[in-house]
C-alpha cells in the first residue's frame, strides 16, 4: 500500500510486485505507469481513505484475485527488467 499524495515513481511498488504481491496505491505522479489498475493491484483517488480501505478489503476477501494480481505484477517487473 502506498497512499501518497505526491510520488515521483514508486520504487517500493516495483519491489512489492517483484515479490509477487498485489499493490494498492494512489493514482498520482508516476504510479499509474507502474501499477496496472485491476491487473497488478488497485489505483485509488488520493486523499480518499474509504476508496483505499475498499481496495484493501477487496484483496483480503478475494484471495484468488490477490494471488492473480500478485503474479501479474511479478511478471510485469520481470519482463521490464
């Protein structure tokens, strides 16, 4: 989770994705270039704690989707590097 208000690139998101984890982050700065919304995780509107919580809950509840997103993220990082 990276609920930034401003972010240049979001290297921590790449690290999480490389570890096979789905991510939830604010759609600011370069983050949308890193996170494929609903594919490698979720992008949320900055400064909206309810949307942030909803995205986290979706990953907790739907473990299959979380696993799939984590794998997609890992593949995306591996193909980029």
